[in-house]
């Protein structure tokens, strides 16, 4: 949520900042701004809405710039204060000499604001961030030392922040600080960077130093200094970023979402790589650091996650219980953190997150750690905050996901859960060897089956065209595909803004059926041979009897349903237990094409941000 980039060095500062913000735009797009130190002044440029508006604004005013050598930039996802020009970052102190950009929420900003107003500070915006600018300027006026001013100020801030600061009188120095919000320093030759996430700097350097909470970075073009909030120098490890800049290109696809959907076969191959060598041998999951004897006795797992990751967790519950007979609770992180849970040292807590930065899940994980649970994190970002909290870490290796709607990271999470569930089953010896062998065999074939779906999407496109004018949808399923129904409906809501809700098919008659008529399409997910196939068929009949238009998502061998359904989407034949890894693909594509027909902003849907770093 929100994105920060800072740069000092020999390159064209404006281009570096705008490129960095472009690569972070998935984090927020309510407004954008940059501040430059140029001609012994701080110059601020801001625009409302998407980054393109800022680019145009700067293009128009380029003549005002002499030779900026450092700058900070920000894209905003509004929390305090509406999306408006005055609330856009960067924010300055009263005289405009000190400038800040900030991610996070300052919880005690009202008290600080009152105190600073009494001291004569003139506030212009409704943001919590502006308070930081005035507070730091006040501290700077006492010490004339920017680093010290930042140190003294952050000690007074409550809440979460990743903040970058510049001062007119301290040329080409950028100071960054963080607490509960990600920040890293990118190291270059004759240039250095600071950012809230790696895509901002990846085009320029692969060397990064990750800041931890309560750390402060001071960068100049030739130097990086990291200290704690008392000024003690810290010697931090420089890490090499695993990403390639090409990950940030659409590679000819119209949208990142479509590209990422098409990447899923390779993503699955990547996840399986090194885990299943031989279908007769065990799953190799050295990432799980719990002792085998403890795993054998394990009888309770809790999985916490949000959004799409929560849906992956639901599939995880189903298969861990089915394969390994271990009882699993799944809960939205935002619910877990506000109740008395029974988590204890004998619980395995699994946190699932694409970004590894979701604030609710981080808080939930911290609470679980306080209760001495073993914490296993399944994430696409092994460089994230959440990964750093993990006792065991399964990186899902889906590569950078740019589109706000999660697709390939979901599939990668599902495959990781299949591997984990089989691993637990092998340790506990709860599954028949032939069954396990067949499962592995089928798992390895998944990429080819997804390629088959992707090789001909005309049916899905036609279905999307037929149904794009409907205002409401119901998705129904039972058992393991209930999560697929929730996820399919979420995808449609997110990118087309159509009201879509997933229901257990059996629940339809307990209330939702009242909504059914010819204006409400019902999409049923049913896998031939599955335990609840016939029941879902009956539930679909019930919907038909109320004049609802029916769409089926089924597999190729299902020959008897064309009479009942108005439209049939098919996936290659697959066992029900593995089917969520296939059913998600047509559902992603259906949502994509409906949004595309409706002319929606597929990659950056309104009001959303890729990583939700506020609770
Ligand atoms: O990064 P996370 O997986 O923790 O994010 C959780 C949700 O915010 C995320 O899945 C969200 O629902 C996506 N927009 C789904 O497409």
C-alpha cells in the first residue's frame, strides 16, 4: 500500500523516480508526487490519480528544473484524508525546506498535530504524514542535524511507518526509517536508492539491504549508513535480489493479469522443481523445520491469511485433513487477531501471503509467535517481513506478480499446500502408497493441462461476452471447490466491479435462492466422479427452476449436462481432489474477459492495492 522510492546519484533523477514509481504503481494509484533537491531548493510536483498525470505534469514543467541530483517519490493509496492533491505526498514543513514521503499510519498524529500547531506549524492537508514533516522540521531546527532530527522524531511516532526525508540544507542526503512497514536500500556505484519494495530499484541494482524495524538509513551517492534509533552503527548484510527486470514487462500481453495467468504452467513446474524427483519417492520438503517426531504427533494446525491467500488456505485445510488426518482451522487474519484463540506451543500456525507484507497477517503471525506456536510461512516474497518472522518458510516461487488481482501466486500456493499435505501424509503414514503415487503423477501433469486450457480460450471469451451485461452472479460448489467458487467470485468482483458471491451449493436453498430469477446467472463448479457431483447438479436444477441462467464449469468427460446449462466451460479431466488447481484458470479468465469487455482497468482496479499494509 503506497510506494516509496528515493534516489541520489549521477542518473537523471526524475527518470529514476518515475521509473521506480511505475514499477510500484500496483501498490496504490490515488495520487503521486516527487520532491527534488534542485538549485538549492526543494521542488515538489504532485498529481491526483494515476502516475501518468504526474508524468504529464512534470513534462509540462520540465523547464523549471536545473540539475536535480537527489529526490524522493511516492504513490498513494489513501488512508488518512481523501485522495486529493493537497493530501498527495510528498509533504513539507511550514517553510518547505524539509520534505517527507510516508507509507503506513501514524496512530498518535492528532496529539502531535495539536502540539505542532501550538508551536506555529501551518498544516495544509488532512494526512497523518504531514505531522511527520513538521515534527522532523521542529527537531531539525534544534539540532541542525537531519539524521538526529529523524532519530528523535521517530521515537515519538506510534503506529507504522516507512518514511523518507530530505532537507534543502543537507544536499543529496536521503534519510529513511521504518517500523512495521517495509523499506530497503539499493546499493549502486556512485548512486544509491531507497524504496518500499524491490521492483522500484530492480532496473538499476540487484544489491539490497533490508531495513528492520526501528532502523534508520542515511544514503548519499557514495555511502550507506544504517543505525538503530540511538545512532549505533549496524553492519547489515547486502542481499542479491532474485528478480530479473523482465518480470516487470508485459511481454506482449495486453495486461499483466493475462500474462500472469499464462505463466501458471511454468510457475507450477517451478514449485514442483526439486520437491518430487520420483513418484515412488517421498516429497522433499526440507523447508518444514519441525522435527519428524513432532509432526507425527501434530493434531492441530491453524492457517491464517487474507483474500485470495485465504481461499488457498481453504483448499489447504481440505487436503491436509483429507491426506494427513490433522485437524485444521482456517481463519481470516483480521478475525484471528481480535479473539482469544487456543493457539499454543503444540500448534503449527501457517501464514499464507503473496506479498508477505499484509498487515493483518503479520499481526496474527506475531500473536501466534507470542504463544510459542511454530510458524510456517507460505509466501511469494521470501524477502518480506512475514518471511523474516518464519520458523519454517516455503517460498512459492511464482515470480513478481504485478497485477493487483492475484492469479499465479494463488496456483503456486495451492501446489505448495498439495506438497505440504502429501509430506505430512508420508510422515504420518496416513495415505495408501499407490494413491500417493497416482496423486504425484497427476500433480506433475497439471502444467500441461493448464496449457491445454490456455491454448484455446475462445469459449471462455464467448461466455464472458454473453454474460458481461449481468449485474450480479452467484458461484456455487461443494467440498474442495467451494474455495474455487469464492476465489472465482472474488476475481470477478475485484476487476469488473460486478457483484459476485460464492456459496456452498447446499446453502442456496437456505436463503440465496430468493434472489434467483433471469437476471442472476449461477455458475456451478462440478467435477464428474466427485463426491458431490449429483448434489450440485440438483442444486443447479433448483436454480434453473427459478429461471436463473446457468453456467457449468466441469471437465471434458462430462457429456450429460449441456441440456441443463446455458453455457458450459470445460477443463481437462482431473480427479476432484486436484481440480482446484485447474478450475481456478477458467474462472480467472472469465473474470479477466468480462472486465476487459467492460473496459475496466484490469491491472489496477479502483480502490485496491496489491499489498495491504494497514490493518
Ligand atoms: O499479499 P497477500 O496474499 O497477503 O494479500 C492478501 C489479499 O490482500 C489479496 O489476496 C487480495 O485479496 C488480492 N487483491 C486478491 O486478488
